C-alpha cells in the first residue's frame, strides 16, 4: 500500500529536498505541496492524503494551527511535524495540536521516513531528542501549577493573533478571513484582554513564545 503524502513548508528548496528524500521510498508517494497552513487545509480537503509533513513557522497560518484544524476536521489524517527548534515549549504545543510525530530538521532523512510509515499505521514517532525533552517537560509540569495564559483563545482568535503578529492591518485580516473589520477589532480587543497585552508588541512577543511565528519574522 502506497502512503499518500502532502508536503507543507514555506521554502520551495526545503520541499524539493524532502521530495528527494522520499522519492527513494517505494511505499511513499508525494501527491502535492503547500507553502503555508491555509493552502495545506485546502489541499487536505481536496486530496485526502494519509500523512501530512508539516513545518511550524509559516505565514498566514502556522503549522501548529493547521495541524489542530486538520486533526479536528479530518481525524483520519495524520500529521508529522518538522521543526528546527529544540525548545520544550514547542514540543508541548506540538502535542496539543495533535501531531502523530515530530522530527528535527537536523536529523531528517531516515527518521522522516520512519515517522511517515509509523503515522500511516496510526502509530506515534518522535525523534529521540524530542521524546526526551517532552518527558522532561511533563516531569516539570507535575511540580508546577498549570498556566492558563492563552488556554482560552478560540481557533479564530489564534488565527487573528498570528496575522496581527505578522504585521497585517485590521482591514487586511478582514479581507483574508472574509470577516467585517468590526469583527476583527472585537477579536483583537478580546486577545488583548485575555493575554494581558497592552499593545501589538506584546501580542508579537506572545506569538513568538508559543511558536506561532519565528523570531526572525
């Protein structure tokens, strides 16, 4: 049985490299590519792949949000996250998003193939470094009160937060999400209240901290 795979990364050269890695595998077929999370959602709905290989830091809709929406809308489809970050906070967000696996970009190759094959069987695969840090993170959580900051954000609020952090105006966000400007303003006000933010800079800092955007952006 051939595993139908969708590649999602905002860098064409990375997608080309992934294709080369996977082309050598007789049981894996890359059926399409996407440059951001929103395009990925459209392709998932149209093509119904078995596995999505997803980068995290992408414009318009980041990989974590896209993964959350894919797993909610298409629970039969599995997502393997690719990340260059080795921060426990990122791994925590990856688990919350519902990813089946996670592979570090620096240790790709055979590990990515293993993760895709495991995902197609409905099994989890995490790079050893990721698995170790996730375990350490949850050990720490056992001895800390759970933080509620950001936990009450809705899916729409998280989408708008990323777009704000990327520098889009209320009008631009309204056009992208087919909403009224007043609705976007209301969501923005709710975000400020829930996150205790005083201005856009605070929202950007939060978006970077939880992995919605990269610090480089």
